[in-house]
């Protein structure tokens, strides 16, 4: 059973040794963005945070690109954040501490952990595939186990996976209810990943956000693209006809907070922009325009396959048209629904 109302700080403290170290019928989707002058504390119809007495628990991956943005947003809304990390530090606990001592009292758990799939400096081999699987499944199982054993279970458990669940296509259109997850290495990985997060019973509300390519300053999908594009050497990848599902980092972090703070949000959400028909060629053209550089030199498919390996290159050379139907129906309002504005902010 879902718990209603905004999050409330639980009684009790994190032990001293860890402190400091630490589907009903849905309405039709609508596109919207935050209006000028609107209260930035209100996310997708949720009540603004009062700034006091709120706590959140931001676990694995909390020091990565999305994790840093999420932590900053949670702090700005008055939440306390504890990150699960491999390294101890202020406001952190380690994975070993989580296993040995259990979950600190908290209102929500979010898992962002996972080895970078498109790391160009790693060869596509069995060792790398094993790292991709273990970095996702092991952390998710540890958190799910800790939640299940907690004396005070959190109200929400949010897992971020990927749109690789959906099969690449030039014609198909996918929403959160579309089938997938069983056609290649990456789709099967998403299926196993999401299965590892499932909890018994309904004490804790469960949400999965399937993310597209995340755009923003300081990391994400465009971090390795900027240099060639700034030099005027950028362009589409392969044919450029493949769809390119994307989302701005601000919307990604806000969707996660929207899922944490609103008790009616549950199940699968697509973490992608409403601009679902964007192709790779259109993305390349828009990125070049944002940088005031030409972007017409394509990266041939054989070169992509040589760098990333054939199996992994599919993620760049093929794409999916993914619609955030349930995300919009849940009441979330996009800050960056259009690509041009998102890229302008990301490269500024």
C-alpha cells in the first residue's frame, strides 16, 4: 500500500560510526515546461519542499554525473543525503557498511550505480561485459536486500536503468508499456537489472526510470563529443537516421525527485525528452549550431564498430523512438522539452 503525502523525516539517527562517513487509467500525456517565474521548488505538481524535516538517502552512483545533480537538487529542497560509495567520506557509507550494518533510517533509496557502457577506453570483451553486469546487479541486489531487512523501510525505492530495454527500430514507437528486454545483451541486462530490484510486498513504493542519453555540463552523453565538434569535425554517427532519445540532466534529476516525493508515482517511467522523434543527424546539427560550428562530417559505421565493438556499437548506430507517456501522465513538467534549449545550456 502506498503512503500518501510528502516525505517526512523519520525518527532516529544514523549510528555514530556511520555519521559523517558516511496501472488505473491514465490521462493523456501533455508537453509542458516550467513557466518563467514559477516556483522552482514545485516538481511536476508536487508540493514545494518546506525546507525542514525532510530526509532522503541517495545510494550507489551518488558521486557520478546524475548523482551529483540529484544530490544538489535534494539539498536545495531541504533533504538530507547519504551516499553509498566504494570510498568512505563525509555523508557517505560504504557498500560494506551497508551490508554489515543495514540501511540507515531514510525516506527513499535511489540506485544510480553502474559501469559506463560507452567508455571508449575499454575494449569490448568478456571482462568488460562482466563488469557491466556486476556493477548493476550486485549494487541493486545489495540495496534491495537492505530495504527488505530494514526495520523502518523507506517509502520509495527508485532504480535508474536504460532505454536499451526497447528494440532499435526506424519505425516502432515505444512507451512504458511496450514489450522488450529479450533481444540482445543490453536488453537482457536491463531485464535482469530491473528484476534484481523487485521487493516482496508493497510496503515500499517501487519506481524504475529508463533513461535516455543524458545531456548537461560536466559529463554525460556529450562529454566525449565536444572536442571534435568544437574543432568543426563533428557530424552524425553512421546513417544519422536512427532515433536519439535524450534528456537534460536537470530533467533527469527532477524526475527522480518527482518519483521520490509523490506517492502516486510508481512502476516504469521513461526518462527521455518529449521530443521523441529526434534523430542522430538532427542532434548533430543542433549540437554544431549550439557551438557555432559546422557539423556535417559523419562518423562511418565501420569506425564506430572498430572503437566500440560490433555488439556495443549498436547503441550508437541504431536507436529507438521512446515516448515518456507515463512520465507526463504522472504530472511531471519538463524544464527542457526541446533539444536546442537543452544543448545551449549544456555547452554554455
